[in-house]
C-alpha cells in the first residue's frame, strides 16, 4: 500500500461531502479504468453485525456515509442484522479505507476484503 | 433551526451519570469499536487511531456537557442541528463500552431483542443496563426528529435544503 499523503480526517472530508453525488453512478459504483483495478484490485467494504447499534442508527449511518436512499440503506442494514455482514461498497483500496474510516467514526465495525483474501 | 428539548427525571438519570462519566473517562484513551484493519501501514494505522480517538473524545465531551448545572436545576437537555450528530455518536460509543465492559455476561440475543427484565438482573448490572437503555432512547429520539439535520450536516455545510423550520419539539421522559 502506498503511504498516506494526507491525514485520514482531511482525506475523509471530500469523500463524505461527495458521496453519492456523481450523476449516473450509485454510491457503491465507481467508474475506473481497468488498469486501476489491475494495480490495486477491487476491495470490498464489509460492515459486520454488532448487538449494540440499533437498526435505525445503522440505517442513518449508511445514508450519511454512502448517500444511500433509505430503502437501500435499510436493505444493507437487514443484511448485516440477518447474515452478520453486508458488502456496502467496492472499488479502489484507498477509497475503501476512507469509507472504513468513516464507518469507524460512527462506531460501526467494518473490514476490507479483496478476492485474494478468499 | 429544529430543536427538541427532553425533560428527564433527575432522580432516575442523575445516578446514571457517574457510570456514564467513568465510562467516558475510559474512552478518553480507548476506541469504543475495535479497529479491524490489520493490514494497513503501521504509521497510517496510528494516525487513523489518533484521529478516531480525537473525534470520540469530542463526542463524549459534548454528551457529558449536556448534564451541566442547568440540567440539575430543570432536568432538561436540548438537541438541535448543531449537536445531534455528535451526541448520537457519543451514545453509540458509550453503549459499546457498557456492553463490552459492564454487560458482557448478557447474550447478544437478549440485547438485540430487548428481552431483558431489569428487575431480574443482578443488582450490579441494573445501573449499567439502565444507562445502556437511556443512551439508546436518546439516540432514538434524535434519529426520529433530527435525522434530516444529521444527513444534511452542520449549518453551512453543503447539502440539499430540506424542511428547515419545523419548530420545536418537547418530550417528557420523566418516569416519576
């Protein structure tokens, strides 16, 4: 992994302000040249279940962090609740880290996965 | 600006504040939810941890700041667009701490289903559990009434302009 250039907080700001804002792209879809994936691989942000944070709280966090509409946020929340985990985003490693950081700011447990891990 | 005021029962809430403060003090130096990214660069990980901790400290100071001398006079705490997000997050951090440290003998299923009879809990668990429920109730109130403010972000931050003047709300959680 390349060393960070900016601190996590400074890097997270544009991410949160712009999440889901690009026309034509859902928040968990990123338009990237194939070469980018070839170098960095597609990474998945996976949220794990915890017995503490309420369903309403998790829905709110998904809407806030990823810009999901409520039905989509609720679908991911239910997946976390019923299956123990939900893949909420996939794309480049660096941006996946930013999302994981944002989720941890909200005290959710998130892990990053790539195909190589399985 | 939308604002809600919640009237709390001082005899019920005041005894919980010592435990909330003690848990908050522990979280001055400890991330409430574990950092799970084992394979990130060590320096980056430390920066990451420090920033998460700084944010968490700010949240907890805001939450504990609600219970100031005015609170002990009128029993009222107020939530608005400026503090809604930070308070909701602080409640989450404290609930995680209470669950892992004070309520660790309870099963996940018990907590998730809400199927805990406080009267049947051992005495040592009753206060932590009341605290846990109290913080969850605060979260629910804020999410129910100020979620659009949280989604929009603090005043001045860019975002869709939604209903901005919904008036004040008053709630009474006084159980006496």
